[in-house]
C-alpha cells in the first residue's frame, strides 16, 4: 500500500472512530440515569483516543520519507488502541 492509499485508509479510520463515538453518545441519551455516568466516562476515554489518532494522522501528513514508516506504525498503534478500548467499552454495555 502506497502513502496516499494508507492516508486515505487512515482518514476513513478516523471517520469510523467518530461514528462509533456518536453511536455511544446516542445510546447514552436513551440510557437509564444510573448508567449515564458510565457512558460519559467511556465517551471521554474514546474521545481522548480519537484525539491521539488525529495527532498521529497529522504526523503522517507531514512525515518525511525517512520518518514515514515510524509515523505509519504510530498511527496503526493508536488505531489498535482505540479498537481495544472500543471492544472493552462495548462489552460493558452489552
């Protein structure tokens, strides 16, 4: 996969992350009062991971040739971290 393809895929990942966070926000609105604080805490954690992902995407955008592999790895790691957190959080509410 070349740089442009990876960046396009990375951008799509960020869009998917935003959609998942919005999904959780929607569920929070219809949740019972005693669970809303759990949703809020989970949303905050995911938004923090999304911000990290966006920062790593910025690094991808500006990475020089010699830093490309490192930036790509950091973005992939941040995406994996979000997926792990998402999986953990969704298991709490299922």
